[in-house]
C-alpha cells in the first residue's frame, strides 16, 4: 500500500521561534514566513542556510536530498507496515527522525520519533487508539502498534507536504 498520495491534514505545530542576525540571500519576508510557520527549528535552519556563504546552494541541496530520502524511506515504511515488521519500522523511523532533526524539520522528526518508539512497542506519548469496527486492540497485539505507526505516518506525511511547500517557497524552487 502506497500512502504517499493519501495525506491527512494536520494541526499547525507552534514551536518556539528564535531570531538570528544572519539572514540568507532570500527576502526577509520569506524568512519570516518560514520562521513563523512552526515547521522548522529556526536556529538549526538558519545555521544551515548560513553555510551558503561558503558554498552557494549548500542548504538547498541538503533539503533536496532529504525530500528524496523521505519519499524512498516512506515507500520502505509502507512495505514494512504491510509485513508488520515492527523492528524494521522502528529502525526506519529512527533513520528519518535523525535526518529531519538535523535539518530542523521538527514536525517530521516528532512523528518519526513516534514510529521509532511504537516499533519498539513503547507508547511513550500515551496515544489512545479509537475503536476500529467496534473492536478495541490490546497492546499485546502487533496490530495495535501498526495502527499507532500508521497514525504517525499520516502525520509525518502531512508535515512533509507542508514543510516541502514552505521550503519550495523559501528556496523559490521545487525541491
């Protein structure tokens, strides 16, 4: 099952914003819009953009690589959801979490952390699953963990789409 085309809307994440003196070659309004979106950890993002002073387009290249990585990894996550391979799902969640966090993509990193933990059967954020077809699943059932992972996947994908759109606008290009 390929869920890349079936995204659900997600509430806007409102994180703490910080102001850096460095601004990129992009307009102040684009920087402000991205900063206020809550989609990125601004100090991390602006540090990456600051590296463009040494190598033009460096930060854009990092984000382009992540877009490809996210798409490829989510195809693999889909396959492992079908197979109910919780260990592999945890590993893939960890992998994407690290990449997203390193780029300051907080909304994606948070959902990938959920995938990582649910793959280890750790409901660290105490999410309650709604009943499905009148049935309540028990945490001893792998299907319980798969459903939690599917919820995190949908939210990660929604965060990805929002983040990609915001970054496309920021970099004035389709990543």
